[in-house]
């Protein structure tokens, strides 16, 4: 049984006239009649009662009509889906993210993708820290990652979508809150709260690098998997932390933010994807992201 046999059956069943059905299918009537006979022979039942004046469905024909329509409609849906996917309008894109800046960027991207192409599904994988996201993009297990520069994986392209500064978060009763700006050296003897060392957090790496540049290694006494928990621990007096300007919207009793005295370290948030990823859907998402998450004016780094 071929799809053309089902299409022929549906045309005759809906027109109840072989001539009109043949014109609808843009074919001559004799080949159409032959297709119906072949179909009836294969099924072993008569689908139509026909004479010189009329064509009617038999009981077998009526039973066959609904399922035949379903099959033809499903094939049509499959064809349209394949064509839409080929145009980058249908399919899935996996996105890895973590951190407060991602939580600002992601809603902008997901809403823009949904509005432009409802057939595209963004599969969001949280708690995928920047360094891990970059590695997974390079390996091909993620299509798109929210990362921080520098990103030096071979074959991975990036585009800057934001830039932030390191700031200090302290318990509200800490003596250093009296200062307008905090010298990093003043934190040398302080306990720190930070992300786990093996989580792939670029913020933890930036914290250690900034402190070491001022002559000390931060004494990390407590680790937590996300900024909300880290800042809750700071508010509870467990220690201090370096965080990002995007986290200042997290307001808790007992927590204050202060800028750093030295020229602040700046971290760039970026999208990362493999240059050889063949997905047309990914290219559509990247094009939408150009509008939803534009590169800030004159970033210190651009495309890599």
C-alpha cells in the first residue's frame, strides 16, 4: 500500500465521483480507477459501490475513511515539520546556564524565540556553570552555553551579551560597611563564602584571581551551589563574598553590597556555540539572540 493509494481513496470518498476526484488529483480517470482497484485487492474488501450513475462508500469504505485520513494528515504534518526544521523554524536547542546574569538573559531569549518561532523548543539545563557549559559546548553535548570570557576552547565561537563588575557583599553589621569602597586587601583575613571549587564557576575563579593579585588567597570556609544561597550565608554572618553587579537585586535582611576600591575586575557574559554545529535551528536562535541580547556598545572583547 502506498500513500498515493490512500490519497486516491480519500479523493473519491470525499467527491463520490471518479471524474471530479481525478481532476482534483490532476490525473486521468482510468489510472485513478486502477489505483482504487489495486487498493481494494490488497485489502481484500470492496471500498465503493459504483454504477454508471453513482458512487457510494461500502461499510468497509466508511470504516477505512477515518484511519486513512489520519495517516495522510500525519504524513503531511511530518513533511511540514521536516521542511520547517530545514528552515530552522522547528526543533530543539539545548542551553546550559547558571548564575544571576543568566537569569536576566534567559527570559529575554526564551520569550523572543517563542514569539518568533513557537515550533522551536529551548531545553534549559540549569546549574551548568560557565566553565562546564563551555566544555560541554565544545564536546557537542550542549548547543548553546551562557559562559564568561575568556573562552578559549578550539572550534567554539562566542558573542558578548553583557559586562559586569565584581563587588563585595558583607553582613550588614560588618565594620567594613562603613566604608564607601572596600579595598580588597581589607578582606585578606576574612572568611569567604563561594561556589564549590570543582563546579566550574567562573565567578569563583575571578574571586581567587582578584584576591591573589592583591597578595592573598581567599580563605573559603563555606561553599554553596548558587548566588542566592551564598548571599543568604553572607547575610547570616558566615563570611563575605565577591559577587557581580547583576546580583544586587537579591536583597536580604542582614546583607549589604559595596563596590571595590581598586579598578574593578570586569567579567563579560557571552553566548558560546560550536562553529561546526550543523543545526539550522541553532542558527535561527542565534539570529534571534542578536536582537534579544545585543552586544553592549564597544565591549573590550568581541567575537572569538
